[in-house]
C-alpha cells in the first residue's frame, strides 16, 4: 500500500465560526486572522493506493462554482485536485473509489465537474461512496446546513449510477479500512482509519479540523450538535492515544499529521510531521 497527499488548495473561513465558544484572544495565537476575521485553511485529501484499488478520500471544493460563491471563500494557492493527482502519477480515470466523508461542499465539490453547461463525474470510472443516513440528511437538508449541501455536488452522483452506500452497522467494504462514525458535525460523517504498515492513519475530516482543535472545548460553530461532537472527540481521542494512531488533518493549514499523548489536561499533541515521514 502507498499513501499520497492530495492538496487541492486553500480557502478562508471565519475564525469565530471555526472555534465556536473559544475566545479570539486564544485561538488567534495559533491561527491568526486577517482584517476581516478570516483564517486560512487547507483542503487536503488522501489517495490510498492498494493493489488494484485507488481510493481518493474527499476531493476539496472544486472550481465550478460562480465567482460570487468563490468570493465568499477566497479559494487560493497553486495546488488543485487534478494537478495533485497527476503529480502522484495518476489520472482522473485511474481513481476506482471516491470515498466521501460527508457532503459539505468543501469535501465533495471536486467530485463533480461542469462541462458544456452539464455536470459530470470528475472520476468517470469511480464508485462514489456515502451512507444512507448521511445521504438522506444531505438531500433533505435542515435550514442550518442547507447552504453547505449544494445540489450540483450531490444529485449528479446519484444520476450517474455510480453511487454506492456503505452500511453503517456492517464492516467497511474496504478490508484495509475501518470507519468511525460521528454525528456532531453532521449526521453520520465517516472517519476512515487506514491500516498502513504498522500504523493506523485516521483521516479526521471535520471531527478535528486541525491540530488546534484537539482540546475538547475547541468545537466549530458549524457543528449541528456541539455537545455530541465533544463526546465523540473524547471517545475518539482516547482510542487514538491508546492505539498510537496517526491523525491526518484535512484542514490544518500547516500540519499534515500528528500523534497524541495523554496529559493531566487530557489528550494533547505529541508531535506533528508530514505523512512522508512514515
């Protein structure tokens, strides 16, 4: 098995929204905001090369949205989804499986492209994976999350015939991957835990967006059920520290990975490092 970091660019989100009840006087020390209170975040994906399978975990925001939409999020940087896949030595048609942790636009938008005024799969040979509970949540969205679930990112997957559902109460369809389900951020978000060499690599998506979000009270204002997020984080972090898991961050603007340690204040970062170090 080989793992490849797929960088799709950076975007900006409000610092207060990203850190919830944590005061700016604290979070700005690690994540400085600009003059409009926006902080920079990565959209970092993971490509798992395993035998005849090439599994992409999340795919960033994409670039098919109009200028008004993109102006709210300041998509920037030299990296793009397809450029990074090519740099890893592959093409879009090589992807066999598109694993979607959840269907917020910054996690699934790159999976659909717009060509000749029509929407199409960015990965035409891939199976796109979600789960029934989250799919229902996303296709019948609540008022709080509606702006994050864009029809043009979701409906074409189903119409293509390439959508498959992971059964929550059954083992993962991928032998090398277990799945931790979390419903505090959005219903039945999937956290893939990949067995790699002698390590477990956890793609922690929006349960723990960055190194700065590891302490339990650091919960995003975007979360639909923040108290449940705290319970899920505590359970996951204890499991991760005990199992010596490696956390892989989707949104941390600097750090790709970290390990954990138990302290008197709870689970904290042990060390940070790039995935290539493993």
